[in-house]
C-alpha cells in the first residue's frame, strides 16, 4: 500500500515505515504529525484518487530529527569580463518516518 501526499508544496509517494526528508518545519523530535492532504491511495488494484484530495484519509508520521543537507555550490560567470563568483548553501531538512496510512 502506498499514498501520494502533498506537504509544503511538494508531493511525495510514501508507504509504511518509510523515512523521507522534507523541508524543515517546527516540530520536536519524536512528535507525531498528521498529513491530511492525501492525493492518492493505492492498495494493489484498489486505487482511490482524490479530487483534489481523498476525503477522510490521512497519513500519520513521526519526526525522526532535523539536519542540514550537503553543500550546493552556485557559480556566476561572465565571459571576457574577469567576473567569477562562487556561492554555496546548505538546505535545512526534517526527517520523518511514516507510521500509518489511514484509508476512508
């Protein structure tokens, strides 16, 4: 069984006991969260598609921890102008573990 959920502007395909990294949000480690924006639930041949969400469905997850991703380098360059700039950043993330997919 899997579900497609929308969380903070991104869509994820999740299943039970799956750990995924999402953009950071304020929750403490070990906190239980509920994602109500479920777009699709599939269990074998039985598929429920929402318009735009599946009514009375939710995905329950727990916060595993917070962290920072790997460094991403961004460069600017203009030919023949002796112009080069290098800038980097690390994106914050929250790791969550899906515990249960609740069907209607």
